[in-house]
C-alpha cells in the first residue's frame, strides 16, 4: 500500500469532521471503529472516489488493496472478521501489520475452529456439517497457531474476541456448564494479548459466567444482536464490567436477523433506520468508560442502521454536544 502524498486534501466532509473528534477520544482511551472496512458504499462519505480510479473507472481491486490507508485517517480502530475463517500464517500477519498504519488498533476474532462446538449444516462446511469439532476450546492450538503468531504485534491488537454462536441444550445444558468449560480453557491461556468473550445465549448471562471472566481478566463483549438482551440492559449490569478494559459491538437491532439486515441496508450508503436505543446505550458506555478511565473499544456494524460511520458520528456528537451531528 502506498500512502497518498497529500492525504488531507481530498477527504470527504464526513470523514474530515469525524476524524478529528475520534482522534481526540482515542487519546482519552475511547476508540471507535467499524466492523470491517471494505465497503464501496462509503464512497463520498469516508472514501474519496478519485483515489480508486483506474483508467477513469472504479477499480474494486485497487479499493480493497488501498482503502485501509484512507480508513485510518478517520477511524483509530477496526474490527477484523477475516481471522474467524482461518488461522492466518506468520507471513500473513507480517504482511498485514507491515502494510497497516502503526497507530491503528485492531480487534480480531478468534478462528471458528476454536469457538464452534459442532459444525453447522451449511454448504461452506461440506462433509463436516453437523459433526463435532475436535478443536473446540483447545488452548494448545489457540496459543500455538494464533496467539503466538500475533505476539510480535500485541501492542497493536485491541483484543482477540472469542465469538460463540448460540449453543443448543445438547452442547451446554445451561450457562453454568458453559462457564466451567470456558474457565478450563482460559486457565490455560498465558497473559499477553487482551481477550474478550461474546456469547449469543442470553440465558448464559449468569453469575458463574461473569465470575469466570473477572477471575481470568477477560472482558465481556457488550453486543447488540438478534436474541441478546438490549445493549443498555447489559451495560447497566455492573457484573458485566469484568476487567480493566471493555469492548462493545453494535451488530444488529434485537429481533432482526443478519439476513434481514443485509436485505434492508445493503449497499450501506446511508442510515436508513436510526436506532436511538442502541445509540443511547453506546453513549452511556462511552461516558462510563471515560469517567472511570477504563480503555474501551466500540465497534459498529453497517447492519445496525445502514451506515456505520454515521451511527458513530451520532454517538460521538451525543458524547460531545459541542459539535452538532449531520449524520441523520
């Protein structure tokens, strides 16, 4: 990736006004970012169309190769989903961090081979569909094939997120059973890179779960998702603030599935359905984190409202009312 010679000259208005505000908050320990970054629908709001032209036409390849350089001019953090689908190689991490801006904080999902207990029946999994996963919560493989490879870059990693899908009763009878298994896994993980746990079984939000995270200095991920309690309800529970940092992911409005959100909001060019409840919860989280001087990472997905940068701008404007939002 090559850095543009004059990166400030052609920034879209939203990117320009949002970038300074997010940089100021990051200096106070509150980082905002989005879930992934390769969205052509952000052209004209975050990305400058002229940067991605080849022979007068938009180049998807040039955009995907170069847009992270422009992304970081606005956002100080990003959540990368790509590591969920693979164990990236040493060479991959060398290239990724070598080409990424050094001051960008990156949250990464742990590979699904660590967090999926039984493979879903889906064409992507082929013959493995509905089979038990032998690597589920295997600490040796997680450390050897993931954390050890990331260790040289740990000061650039916001956190590694252990994202667990919804478990059936046949896998874990209740939240206490899950918490015991999770505790065994976390006990075998050496200190270093921050870890955070995201669950999608609302009934797992019980005392044993919070106690395990607190004992192991691991964060609970405050998530807005289809079948989880409202984000504000999670944030208001003091037990959920389990360690010296926190992390939130505003993914979906409760009750809406991923597929419904994609159909409703793609190609993610603008806010189409503001969610004041989630926005207010993120404001509350930000205020508490700033007051307690607790580092916090807040990631917003396009599938929450239709345009993650504008959602973030609205939240930041509520945190800092001195600058009015134009995000709608």
